[in-house]
C-alpha cells in the first residue's frame, strides 16, 4: 500500500502550488478595466523592459487622470516573463484564462511577442505588441504593432536609408554590410544587400557574426581593407560600440556608418560614435515634440527615468513604440466604446490612430501600415533625426566626416 | 522493482490526463506543461550525470538538437509533427553517442574536464545550426505546424504530450535506478576503475545512459518547439537550460531517481511565484537566496536529506565484528590442473619495468603465495591479471581463454576477482549494495534481486551481518578489509586475488582472517595470496612465488622457497663482508 503520509504531503504540495495562482484570479465584471501583459523584467532582456514598464506606468496614470476608459479606472497587471518565451506564453494563458483580464498588452521581444500572439489567437483576444520587428511572422489578424516598420521593412527601411544618403554631395558608391545573426536584425541586413544591388551600390564586403560575439577585431580589419564608402552595421545593443572601438584600434574611421538597433546611450556618448547613424521612430526634438502629448510624455519620462536611475533617460524608439501601443489600445476602446476584441480589431483595420510617432494605419500585410522608420545621427553627443527632411531636427542634415 | 511505485507513476499520469476535460482554466495546463518539461529535462540529465557522476553541461546541446530536429522537419520541411519527434530523439542520441564514443574512452576526461567539454559542444552545435540551412539566422517559425489532437484544443494536446513524456521519463528513471544497469551506473559514479574491474562494462553503460538521457532531452525539445513556436539559436542554446537542470537535480537530490523531479517542481513553482511585475528583481533575489540556503544546508538535496534521516533512525551497529562460522580444515582442497597461465608478462610505467617477463601458473584449488619486497611488482601483477592495467607484453590465459588486451570487466566475468590493498568500496553504497555489485557483475552474473539476496550471506560470512546498511565511511579499517573480501567472494570467482588483506589487522583479527581464507579455499576457490605477514603465508599457501624488481626469482613449496639464497638476498640484501 502506498504510504498515506506521503500521499497527503504530495497533495498538500500540489494544492499549495495551485493556490499560488488561483489566489490572483479575480472575477470579471465592473470595477477597473484590467489590462494584462508581460515584460522581461528579469533576465537578459531586462534593461529594455524597464523603459517599457516606466512608459506603461506613465500612460496608465495619465489615462486614469483623464477619467480612465468607458468611465472605469484602468489597472495594468504586468508580470515578469523572465526573458523566456515559454514563461511569456504561460503568463498570457494565466492572464486570459485565470486572471480573466479585459484587454491584452503585448511584450516587446520577438520570441515573447510570438508566444503572446499564439495565446491571444487561441482565445480570440486582440493584442498589441510594442516592438515586433519581423512583420512576416505576425500572422494573427487581431495583432497590431506599436512599431511602425511597415509590412516589408527589409525592403523599405534600406530604401529610406539609401535615399537619405543619396542626398549627400558625395553619395556612397560602395557598401560593406556586416551584421549580427540576431533574427530581427539579420533579415534587415539581408534585405539591404538586395536593395543596395538594385540601387547600384557596389557591395565590397558582406560579413556575419553570431549574436554574443565579443571579438570585433577581425571584422574591423576586413572592413578597413574593403575601403567602403558606407558601412551598414546590423547590430543590436552594444555590438556597434564594440565594432567602432575595434576600428579605432586599427586607426580606421568609417566614412559613413549606419547602425540598426544600437544601445542609444553608449552610442551617443562614445567618441568613436560621432557621426554614426541609426534607425528611429522618435527623438526628443521638433517636430516630434510639437505634438503636445509627445511633449508631455517626454517631460514626464525624463523625470521618472532619472528618478528610477535608468542609464538613458531620453525618449527614443523603445519608449515611443511602447507609448504608441498604449495609444492604439486607448483609441480602439474609445472609438468602439467597448472592450469587444473583434470590434476593436475591425475598427483598427479600418482607421488610423494618431500616435507620438505619427499616424499609424493597420490595413496592409499582417496589420502593418506605413514604414515610419527614420534616420538619426549622433551629432555633438546627441541623437538628432536627419532624414526624412520633414522629420529632421530643425536645421539638421546628415553630416559626413 | 517495486510495482507500487510504477503503479503510482502511471496512476498519477492518468489522473493528470483528465485535467483538460474537467474545465479548469487552460493556464493550469500551460503551467503544468512547464513542470513536465523541466521534470523531463532534469530527470534525463540525472540519468547520465546524477547516476554516473559524469557532470554534463551539455544538456542544452541535446535539448537543442531535439528542438531543431523537430523544428526543421516539421517547421521547415513540413513533415507531420509526430513523425518529427522520433527525428528529434534520434538527432540528440546520435549527437550524444558521437560525443560519448570518443570522450568515454579517454580516462582523463572526467570531472570538470567532461563538464567543460560538454559545454563546448553546446556552442559548437549552436554555431553549426546558426551557420547552416537548419536555421541560418532568422529562426524557425512553428505557429502553423499542425499537432496531433490529444486534447480538446492545441494547448491541451501539448500538455498531453508533455505529460506522457514526463511519465515515461519517470518510469525510465525509476526502472534504471532499481535495475542491474542502474547499480552499475552508480558504481561508476563512486569509483569507475573498481566498477570496471568488478565486471561493470563501464564504457557501454555510460554510452547507454547517455543515449537514454539524450533521447528524453531530444523528445522534450521536440515538444517544446511547438510550445514556444518560434525557435532561435540564442534562446535555445542559452546557458539557462543546463544550469537550470543541474540546479534542479542538485536541489532535489541527484542520487535519487525522483530527486530531479522534486527539484524541477520546486524551482519552477518558485520562479513562477515571483512573476509579479512589482518587485520582480527582488523576487529573483529572494529565489536565489532560498536556493543558496537550501543547497548549503542540504548538500545532498531534499531527498538526500530524507535518506540521511532514514538511515539515522536505524539502530547503531557494534564496533567489533567477528566472522561467525565454524573453523575451517587445515588444508582440504584437491590441487588440480592450471587454471591461470601467465607467460612472459611485462608491464612498464614510463620506462620502469614493474613486471619483467613473468611466467607462472596457478593450479585449480591451490593457494599460491605471491611475495616479495616492497616495489617488487606484486600489486602490479594483480592489477594486470585483474585487467586493471593492460599488459605490455606476454599473455594471460585463464581457463583456456586468452584475456590479455581485453577490458577489465571481461576478466571479472571470466571468474577473476580481487581485493584492494587499500580498500576501495563504493562509498555511497551500503555494505549490502557493495557486496551485491560483485554478485551482479562478476562470474555469478546474478539478477539484482538474487545478488541482494546472496549479499546477506556473504555479509554474514565476513562478519558484517550487523552492518549491512552502513555506508563504508562508517566502517573501521578491519570491517572495510572484510567488506573487500565479502565483495570479492560474492562474485563467486574461480580465482581470487587477495592483496594484503591482513595488513593493519591485530593478531586475533589475523587469526580470524586466516581461518576465513581457508574456508574460502575449502569451497573450491583458487587463491593468489599477496601478503607480508609471513605467519599467514606459511600457514596458508601451497606454493610460493617470489618477485623482485618485477622478475620472478623463486617458485616452489613454501619452506623451500623461503630458504632459497636469492630470496633471502631479495629481502635482506647481499652480505658484502
């Protein structure tokens, strides 16, 4: 016979585990509107998550100060997915089936976003993601992106970059493309090769490195030998800084260099990075800050980020995409005057939403709309938008060395 | 094998299989799937690393090989998902066997070197996958992959697959744990060289354990590919997987089949408990603190602590033990034809000839004394004839079968057993389990149950009847010497080599031991008796062989040999005056 004591202990553990979670379940009904989501608050992606968390808190506070939604206060239930897609999936399952939240807000990293989209799809919930950078993978018809990269950024983003550079008195004729194999970066760099070829830019070098690489010396040497007019760097985080430092060690300064997703603070402050360009959807200057909502958000974010000890306190792509995601959700609820996911999704597909990065629409492939990516450049240790002209900081143009 | 445990595992699985149909929020399925996932990984890691002591950091590689095996077949090539699962397992097994076939042959690659090597393999596999068409950089998207309908919806189907695999993993872990194979694995963990000499085919067993471990990890990876739905190299091959499974197994207790499952449940629940957005970092710090405290105060894990408490409850044993058997006849056995023929046996260590062209015979039923001064090559002779060392030259013919060049376990299985001068028991096995090992893997080749049953008799014979459940560390030197003897006898050897079993014993203990050796011989066992206690040599041996500097210098009846001038010279030195 099985030991009764052991069985009882096992049952107690099982019940205890179950109790951990069921205690959080709250019945649906009146009271605050509950919006659930996850962020990578711990783990390797946690540095960026703090920007999104701060943005969400600022937005919810502001929303409630404006009376909330549908006459109800709004409550944001944010959980830590620990930078793991499988945990993100389970937490979204919990938010939908156990916590029974009213609305979903997505996470920001590709793996976690795809996990959350899968859950939303199974339960017919609308979900808005912060920075889903590979539109081809976001096939759910009630997923909406807060980051306006367009349905085919691998075609449109390089076009934006090369068109900007074509305005220079001496446009680049040769290009070296070096890129991380990080998925959301790699496909853009591969796209850039094709676009460069079509535009008559001669590719003198194409190199890839594995995400996590720390030795950029050989890559810097190969770039120097290739003597390109333009270096396209498919980097993420601090990779771009490490490459530029490696170039400095061999006394090489690239004439023009564009980076995809560098860490904004370190790139702006490094002496080697002066003149480096990158992609953006928002920077803290006119004309972006002509929008009073944006100006207010920038002011609040700067103060709160400083108080929270964030290393970079300015609003740029991550915070702007996150803020836009909240704006999309608010717009959908207000326009439909309901929390019905299908109604809100239908409305978003048919209408535009005014956000701090510009007007967003969701009527093209996989609910993506226009590609609003812009080019920014480090000038005097500050990021300024330099292309397209209508979004450039007052008087700012692309500077060459 | 305890059928109640098997029934409990299966019954638990059946009870949990009902969950998708009873209307609980689907989140519970998702969370339980995560538990199953980590149970499979931790249990599978433990089958290699916990059981054999080969601490692997490469479980991420085998898991990753499974994920990509399934993802490539189902996600890229469009195979049916179920058909991709065997591929996931096979890819992981092939990787593991390719690694093990090389690494397990190199005696120096144990401990931290093995751990580092397996970690390196993870990075190698990640690099290959990232730089070939298997992934190439963009990752593999699995959202559109159809999975077999095992539950009301897709999530519950994944839950069911995880549950089935977890049940299989636990059954496999338990059945190995209580099997002869499992006993061999745990012996490898404690002392691989002794295990091999005792008859455990260590190389083969390690490969089998690795294959089982890889297969389960590969299957876990295959199922997990549809759970996460987007597969990227950086996430799959992160250090998180191997670190987590190691931590889970250690926390739960890696010497117990169920320990890793306990650790997996504890850590997954703890991690999940701290997913609230407010104070997430603080939560992780508390989680880390709990782990540190638990590991500090429970170094053998949660189940290890239970085992310790259980052992402490048993009655303390007596300090002195005396073999309780009737006195043996003075010289009883009939001397027969030679069963061991050693011709021209040589063994060198970095140029030093420890054995130099030694030729001798051992006849059935006799006690052959093997003596010589320190460093004369006696222990080397035993090490070579037991297969512990390979001979450089010459031949070893045992019962008409040539053994030189064979692995050590063949020697044991052929009927040769030995004791060690300094006892080398399996330190984590009880007296009874130590003795049963020889019964299972020596010439007797008994089943585990039969060997455990017989071990009682040999423990009693060696006077260890009151200490059957004690660990070797709890025995005194005398008892450990007798444990060596009981263990060698349990193999039911044709030839028993006793390497200084009397050293360190008191005169009365020596008398008891002499009596015991006589009784062993009386049962028909041939004995090579290496000893410095000349009183015992003269009392016991039928013939004596003398080695000096690795060379056989005398052979014959005890009285004749001991009076030979070259023997006196070897022991006392040459008179120059």
